[in-house]
């Protein structure tokens, strides 16, 4: 969330995309930690599945926003 907020405040799509990419990578890191927690039996299968679904949805949402920004004609407030 912090990477997304920071990228948005940069006022340009290129930088925003960079920070969205970092946020998407962080989502992948959390999924890796989720698998580790499951392997060590820190959580049950139902909890694992619930969290994993949320992480996949979050990653897809970030990807969608990235695609939108890549195709947008407006390049950000600082480029007006």
C-alpha cells in the first residue's frame, strides 16, 4: 500500500508504474511467506486458501492498473 501511495504522489505515470511494479513484487513476496507458513503448519488449509485468493486478486488488480496507465494518454499531472 505504501509503494502505491508513494508512486501516486510522484504525479507521473512512469514513476507510478515503477512503484506499482514494486508493490506487485511485494505481493509475490507475501505469497512466498504464506507458502512457508503453510509448510510449517502455522495456518490451516482454509486460512491459506482465503489469504492466497486475496493475494492473487490484489496482484491482478495491480496488473490491471498498470495496463491502464501504460495505455493512458494522460501521462500525469507534472506533464501538463
